C-alpha cells in the first residue's frame, strides 16, 4: 500500500520540489504556475464577477488560464468559470477586458520583476 508521503511519481510524471502545476480552465492542459494567469472572484458585486488577479493575492478560490485569448474564449464558451468557482458568477466582465495582464513577468511570489 502506498503512503501519501511517498515521493514516488504518479503515472510516470517527474516530480520536482519547485514546480507548481495548475490546470488551465480553458484548454484543460496542465502547465507550470508561472505560465498561467490567475483569476479570482470580486464578491462586492451581485452576482460575484470574475476579475484578473495578476499579483495572485486576492483572497478566496482562484482559477487559472493561459494568457492568450483562445483559452479565455474556450472557458467562456464552456462556462468553466461557474464550475471552477462552484457558484454562479458573472464572467462577462472578464471577457470584455480580454487583454490579460499576464504579459508582465512575475517572480515566484507573484510580484512584478
């Protein structure tokens, strides 16, 4: 029986201690966190709206997207934001500001370099 603390890779994947892997909710591919942009909920509106979180500091649940418009349009078409945030959300505001702020490089903590 395998232990949860066993460092053996699962299904042939390489494990590295510094790589944080996230899944893009648009294309569903896995990528390093540094390659993706985080979006979060702005709960001050009703229903809560999805906003860009380039600093990765907004509280609460987040979702991840590739910075290009293709993944954003896929996520909007698939209604992936509602599933990612587990509630009814307004993702239209995010679609209107399709220019992702992820073009700026960030360090490991999410702050701009």
